[in-house]
C-alpha cells in the first residue's frame, strides 16, 4: 500500500535531495520554490500530463520507464527551444492501493534522468486518484547575451528556401508500441528509445548558440503533425522526400511519418549553411525544403517513384478518433 500523504512527501523529498543547480534557491519544503533567473535571459516553462492507460500501461512499462518518460517529455520541449533546463515540479495522482515500490521506482527513473541534466525536483503536489496521473512542469532558460545565440527558437520563424532537418532516426518508439499492441513482449532495456527516450538538449543548445536553426520543434506527435505545426505557425509550405527520412531499424516509413514519441528535433536552417553530419554526436539528416509563403500552408511528400502527394497530419492527437 502507498504511504500516507505526509510520509509520501517526506519520502519524495529524501529521494530528490538537493542538486548542484544554482538556479534553485529553495526547493521542496516551503509554500513556493524560489528560482534565481540570470539577467538577460528568457524563462522557459513547459508542462505535460502523463496518464495511465493513455500514455503508459503498467503491464507494459516498468515504473522507472514511466518516470523517465514523464520528465523526458518536458526536457524535449526545452531542447526544442534551444534552452537549458533548471528545475521541475511534479504533481502525482495515485491510487490508494498502489504499491509504494512502484512510486519509488517511478521517482528513481525520473530523478536519474534529472540528475544527468542538472535538473532539480523543486516541488509539486500529491492526491488520491483512480488512475496514476503525473503532471510535470519543467522550468528552463535561454541566455540571450551570448552572440550569435539570440533568443529561444520558435516554430513560427521558418522562411521560404530553408532546408528541413531531423536528428537521429524516426519510428523506433512507434514500432515498439505496435509490437506491444500485437501482444509481443518487449524487453524494456535502457537503450530502447520507447521506454527510455533521449531528449536532445545538447543538440538544441548548439543549434541555437551557433545560429544554425531558424525554427524548431520536437517530434512528439509524429513528423507529419509536427512539421505541419511549423508550416502553420510560419505560414510556409514544405516538401519532404520519402527516401531521405532516416527510418529506425524495425520501423516503416508510415511509422516514421506518423508514429510519434521519437523526441527527436525537427528544425529548419538557411539554404546557404552547410550543416555537419553530426551535432553533439547525433546524426543530422536533411529531409526537405520550405517553399513559398501561403495563407493555407501544406506539406507534400515526394515518394521513391518521384510522385508528390499531400502529406496529411496523422500522428497522435488526443480526443480524435485516431487518438
């Protein structure tokens, strides 16, 4: 059985400990956390819900994987802005009969990832709930006084003629999920990107600091959905090439286009720039081009046969029939 609330909070506080992040002046233990934000900086705030039977299943996902994935979602959002994370806040809704070991393993998975990136768990809340629900808030920053770094990268600043790039490989997470739905058992090993996704924080920071990217988003809902977001916000249409998309082993083109939960970065860069094959050890692949401005931007994909077709957003979307 799960511990009573006060004991649970004390247990979380002990597990979290204090980190070396100097941005957190006061963490767990007061009415508010206190953060010191550097001058000439932009504060980044992102929040994500992780809900049992929507984002994970206990019979498929170990508690440590759920904790890791919960934080990775927020860290990936910070990476997409070219920022650095500072602290996180976690609110948990938990069934009363949930084993305490599950909660401890969840926190170990979350905190293991947090410590890798110098992120402190600085507060949150707990409540009884029918299903496990985790609400994560991640605070980050972008320092704006270091040329040519500039401000945080947005979805709305892609320009006609920009080249379109992705990091890593796509479709790995969706391929595992497809196996799980088919009834196949999949070992949740640390290197499995479905169970333990890797937020591309260092890549995002370098792209911004070196002035290489014009716009960026993380691939959480699927390439087709997230590229459509950039096109809509920037008012620019796009074309991508099917034979240029880096497809993960075991995945298909359809999973790479629409699968989601890859947490890779999708970004645009000026045509004149020649990007390296890797940034921070992560593969960079050009997959297409931003076209002319449009009041109704669209995305087309050119198949291996050379024929172009409209690419409709078909990734994850809550409250849709597909979702």
